[in-house]
């Protein structure tokens, strides 16, 4: 680790502070009265303001201390550990992100400035009230009822139905005792010694291997079809980690999955783990941030940002559905949580479990080369079988325009309806229709600030831009030629599919699962549970349904457009389609009844469709890996995407060309530079976009070369440069 030796700074000694302000460097200060040590959270003056920072190392300048401003104060928070500082520094270097921005990710909890938040509580005193009244008696009753626990004023007044003054008077008389306690309390203890489910021989062997691996850095791919018990097995690794007194983190790709998972943890360990994602309240975030640092939280379940918490001793990171593209953060700091999990684990000495039925090609290759260990769960738990998969050749189906459920698929759904079983119709497109055109002039309604068509959302009665979120009323007259009543929806979205399904199966109960149709994660969870309990005959869903939900009554999956992901020049088009189709198909037949997956396609002979149907996964990966290797593409070579954006197109192209003309630092490491070219989505939120692509060998210092390259030119005001290392998307 490239960390400085000095750990303590006496009063007035010069030191460097990394702040969360958008600066790409540390700032020098002098230590406060009581001195400071590396890792201390501090408040420092910056211009007229006071900002949050962390003591990062010795001062970088030679200025005499008298010329430096003084650290205002050291905050009442445990200092940041070397491990986390090293992780932030390495993650910043890897992603070419300013360290200050990384620190920002690691301090996204409110109240860090305020110190330990306290709250006033009351306990039973020794003296009885001077005069007993009904109200006072009720207070005593409540207090005894809680077995002498300390309660807040609100808790008492609510439970006893009295006013605050009753409680305060009792306190002044000594009948109640006032005290201050920290507001943030430890999470209930999880008990790793509780027995888990009885494991099948396959599962037991996997669990034994994962348990044995705990204690040191290492990565294991846990591969098994949906329903094979991966969760059950990695909870055994969590148990081992907890029993060693270390902390475990489980990352899930979708907030909607957390509620169900947390219940499983509660059943397994007797208490709920801590939860960290955008749906968690600020108070709870503050508590978790503090507790995880003090060891008052043993297990965290969360979204990718949970990787940046100040764990006291992180022993295990599970990345569930590790192939999921939502692990890649696509705005702000561009990082892949799966890769950053491996980085943090290598610094913290933790184990990583990457769980998936359809691993990312990168992960598969790493397990082939022995860099990662690999454990396979071969069968589904119990009697459930993987579904039979077949293609429906749309070229030979009689399907009128504006209809998407082929006669063959319709018959299959009808059969399930008669048997009282569920069907899933899968279409990875939100909204009613992707395009709205005018039949008079052919105009397509565009977003006024993006290079994107507006998508009709009939449920919300709006057109919506999926790039920037702008909405507009659905026009009755063409915005271009003005002709009334000729606007026309083209192509299917889930809402339109719902309409077709209701018309085709008038007696069926139809439910739609699409992220935009639910006001809250709770409403979505309720719908998912209702479906699991059999309260729908036909489920229509976007990729939301592909992620780990258990629908025991589901025996048929119909993929409306299996070709959807195959178009386009995306590096991962084949891989993504393969994963998505297998994930979706895996929803069928999870209980006693076998499942069937039908893929509607215009190209049943496409190699990817053939691979999906044949189920020859290893064959698919080998072929895909060989192709990437021959092209020098990831994971055999490396890519970096450079996205330049600006409201001024001429300036943008000029700058991009000037940058491309100075490619020396890139050429020196043998990298190739492609572009500049207008991005596939050439304008977003009024900003024009241009892309460049860098391709390099695995082993060259790519990040350093990119830094040198971009440092040659100062971009004009308003022109932004985003560097996307290991890009997942190319829009
Ligand atoms: P995966 O994570 O691979 O999709 P899960 O761990 O969620 O699989 O298991 C699928 C279902 O089978 C769950 O309902 C789970 O509780 C059940 N299951 C798996 N293994 C066992 C077991 N050994 N005993 C009882 N139920 C199990
Ligand atoms: Zn837009």
C-alpha cells in the first residue's frame, strides 16, 4: 500500500486533507489544538465555508505552518481505516475519478458533522409520584410493561395516551429518571449458530468449500441455475464469516429483491440485517454508517453503494446475480460494483462470492484460468426441473400487424389457463409503444432535448423520454404537420401487450410488472407476492421479472421478442441476450410442475438463439470467449470509452478532433484510438455527445496514459469529459 508512515500530527503540524469538494487534489492545513491523526474526519475552512474532509497524509507543500489555515476540529467519528483509504485511492486511480469524489461516496450519511446524536429517554425512578392520577398510573403501567426499558417522550405519551407535561412533572418529582443515550443503536444480533435448512449433498459440498475459504482474500464463482439453492449456500458462508466475528455484505442488483431476502436472513439467523440503498431513510443511514464502523452491524444487505461503507472488519462480500448490468454505475462515478468488490476484498482480506446462473463472460474466463475458484450447483432443489426451451418461428406464424402474441404462443397460454397454471409474457420494453408517428406526414415524436423518440406511457397518459425523463402530453395533432387525429402508436411495450392479452384472454387475470408502474418499492413487492401466491393467470413483465423472484405457479414463459437484444453493435449483445433469455426461462417450473419456455424469433438459426435453446452453456461461453480473444476484446483486451459532451456542437467536434490528434501518450502504450464519432444517442438534455474508444492490451498502464492524454488540452468551459473504464454500454 502506498500509504505514508506518519500517523500522528502534533498541534500546528502541517498535514494534507482530502475534502469532499470537487477538487482533484488534497489541501494542506495545520493540525488543530489536540493534534490529529491520519484518517481523522475533520472540519476544515475552505474559502468562506467549512467542509468535511479526512486527514490523508503529510502536507504536500513546503509552506511554513503559519501560512496554513488550521483544521477547525476533529469530528466525533472513528477515523477512517487504512483499508478504506487505500480502497478509495485505488478505486479512484482505476476509474480515473478524483479521490474527493470517491470520498464523497464514502461519506453519504447525514449528520457526520453533528457528532454522536443523542436523545432523551426516561426510565422508572425509585420514588412513586407525589399524587397518583389516572394519567400517571397509565405512565407507570407502560413503563413496567416495557420491563424497565428506557423510552422516549413520544413513545411514552403515545403508549400511555398522556400529554408531555405529565411525563415531565413525573420526572421532576423523581418518579421517572431522565437520561441521554446515543440515538444510533446497534442492530439486533444475528446468530450464525442457528441451524440452516438441511442441504442436499451438492449444496452441502458447496457450503463446506465456501466455509473453508473464509478468512483470507479469494474469489469464488458460485454457479447454479435459478432455484438450485445458491442463496441457501452462500448464507452458510455468511454464517461462517459472522461466527469469526467479521462482517458480511450482500449486494443485490434490485431494491425490490431486498425485502424477500431480508426475511430469509431473519429466518436463518434470527434477526434482520442492516439495509442500505436509496429507499432507506436518512436516520437509518446515519445509524448504519456509524454502526458498521463500530461493529454494531454484522451484516449489510444493499445496493452497490454499500461497498463504500466504513466496515470495521469486512470478511465477506456476496455479489448476487453478479452478471447484472445494474452493478455498473452509469452516471457520476462510473464504476462496476462487482469489480470494486473484488478490489476492496483484496485490500480488506475478505472473501468474495459471485453468484449467478449466467455469469458474466469476464467472470467465466477468470474461473477458467483459475484466478477465481468455481463451485457448481448442478440441479434445482427438490423436483423442479429446468424448463424445456423451444423457438416459435415468427416467419411462419400468422400474426397481423399490431399484434405480438403468435397463435402458437396463444395456444400454449390457453392450455396453462385451463390447467390453472401461470404464464409469463416477457417483453423488455416499458410503456405502451416505443414510437408515436403521424400517419399524415410520417413524423416521429422526439424529445426536444434528446436524440431519442418519446415513448408512450398510456397508464400515465404521457409521452416520456427514457433518456432524460422529460414528459409531454400525448398529442392529438401532429406536432410537425398539425393534422388532427392521425397520431399512431408503433411497436409494442408491456402496456400494449397487456391490452392484447386482455383481449385475447378475457377471463384471465392479467398483472403487469414494470418498474415505472409502481409508486413505491412496497407496492411492487406486494404485487410480486400476490403473483407468487397465484393471484394472476398471466404476468406481463420487463426484465424486472428476470431477477431472482420465485413464482411457484408459473409453468410457461413466452418471450415476445427474443431478437430484441441481438440488434445493434454492442460488444455484449450476444452475452446479454443469452443471460437474459436463460434467466427469464428460469422463472418457469420452479415447483412440482415442469416448465416450458417459448421464444418468439425471426431468426431461429441465429447462433445465439441456437445456443440458448440447446442449453449448451459452456459451449456458448467457449465460442464467445474465443471470438473476444481473436478481436482482443475484453476480458482479453481492455476498453475505455471517452464521452465528450457540450451544448455547443462545433466546439465539441473541434475539441474532440484536437484531442484525437494528440494521441501520442496512448500510442506509446500500444493502444488504439477510434473516433471521434457522434454518439449513438447524439444529444441528451440539450448536450451534444461525441465518443472516442480506446482499445489496449490487458497489461499496459492504460489509466496513466489516458490521464496524460487528456491533460494535454484544457477543455472549453461547459465541455465535459467522462472516462468510462471497462464500459458496459456504448450509447
Ligand atoms: P437460487 O438462489 O439458486 O435461485 P434459492 O436459494 O433461492 O436458489 O433456492 C430456491 C428455493 O428452494 C428457495 O425457496 C429455497 O428456500 C429452496 N431451497 C433451496 N435449497 C433448499 C434446501 N436445502 N432445503 C429446503 N429448501 C431449499
Ligand atoms: Zn429527453
